[in-house]
C-alpha cells in the first residue's frame, strides 16, 4: 500500500478521541478523558501506546480483557497495560483509528459499561496548528487565510475540524464529498465554502490544489500557490547546557516569524536577538549565528557559520534526539542531542566535529 505525505500511516501522529458520551444524572460521563493522544514510542502486544497531550495521566493502550478478548482501553497511566479503564472497545485493530466497533464508558454510579456509539477515534497530524498562506487570484478572500487550530472533541467525516485563530466563525473541515473546505461555522460539514480542495488527506497539511470562490463572477478560481503548513507553538524556550558552555548564548526564547517558512516548516527568531533564527533543512533543525546563514545552511561555510546547533528526530512530540524513518518534527520542540562545529584548518579547509548536547526546546506560549 502506498501512502501520501499527509496520510497518517506515513507520518507520526496522534489520534483524536471525540464524541458524545452517555449521560448519568444529565451529565455526560468521562468527557474529560476524550481529546488528543500522542504515541509514546513504546508498544504493548504489538500495538502502539498513547498518552494524552495535555500532561494528564491519561493513556490509551491495547491488551487482553480478563476473558481473553482483545480490547483497547483509556485509563490511568499507573494502570497502563491492565484490563481496566474509563473507556474500552472490543477490537483487535492494530491502531486505534482503525477501530470500527462501538466504544463503551464505565459508569461508576451504575457500576456497568454503557455503550457510547457517538465516540469515534480518528488519526490526526502531529500538530494541531495549520497556516494557510499564499497569493490568490486578484487577492480574493485573503482575509480567510492565516492560522487555524484543530478543535478538540469535534469530528466530521472521520477528520479533525479547524477554527481560524481570531475569527471563530471561520472554520475548515472535510466534507463527505471528498473535499476540504474553508467556510462559515454554520456551514460546517457541508460541501461548500470560500475555499475548497479536492483531497482525501487525513489533515490539510500539504494540500496544494486549492481553489477560491469568486463571488462576483460566480465561479471557482484556481489558487495553486496556496500552501497548508503545519505549525507548532508561537513561542518556544530553548534551554539547557552545551559542552563546555559553547554557544550557550544561542539559547533563549524564540518566536515564530510571520509568514516565513523553509521546507514547509516555520522559521523562529530569537526574542532577544531577532537576527538569530531557528529553521529546518532536511533532516536537521539549525540554530546559526545570523540570518545570512539561511541562504545555504547545509553547506560548510566557515566564514559565516563558525558553530551551529543541529537536531534530528521523528515528527511526533516530544523527541528530537534520534533519527527516525518518519521524518522530522514540524516544529523544533524536544531534545537537541547533537552539536556540530565547523572550523578552519591552517590550510584553509573545513573540518567538522560532533559533540553531545543537553539542550531542550519546549513550547512556552500560545
């Protein structure tokens, strides 16, 4: 089976568990257990394990029930691997987004499992933020472009739903007709909107065949230069230690630059030193001494780049410390495990050395 760049089985992902849960005394039970879960990197019984992405102790795992039935559970971290939890579904699916059977929720007061047919588990991209940017014919509907964030607990046609930052009435969704749409909130789920792209992608990142509605002429216009790029936090804190304190001055807070991207990744600039940036060039994230180095960051340029910090890693948070077949994180949060240094020999040629670093970067704002 082949996979597209936006297919969740070819990138690292989380899953979104969403829907209505049964009511007890007019209150939906265990709604707080729903949300986005991210792979931990570990497996149990040949299936991946997941942890909720908001630092709770909620986990999602596969094991066998007491009667031997293959079952997926959502439960406490300290109960990981046990046949118990708040939610369960009888299924031997390899991953939770492949589950087709109905979920059940445990009612403490009634001491029984209650079926929750509205609860669904879908695959989602590793980040909840997407920026739609680029030119449109005659600058049509440019005000509908910008940053969108995935809405927790909302699923339409087995895809996540996105809301425009600062304009909650503008939404992005996948319609049953096989199109991604940007339109009004009250049109949610319909095959209509201001923008549309024919694609069955699991999330909008990477979709390039957008078209925009020309209301004056009542027709769709191609907007082939529009891009949908995955983004993380607007600010990150780059902290820790470096070998012998080398390049420790490059640590600090970085903020995402407005509408500046490199290889479909956002570029971050240092809050205290705006001429210093973090950017991505496959397969590394770079912290160079100046913006001038962006022109060719992978070439050995000792005249411009005396020392640079690099990181490589998988696309799902939080690790940036190891090489992985999945590719690279769409934002530079995690552990930076290597520092490579360029220097000149006496004969003028370049030499490179590699050291271990203990630096980390993490989200520190919206």
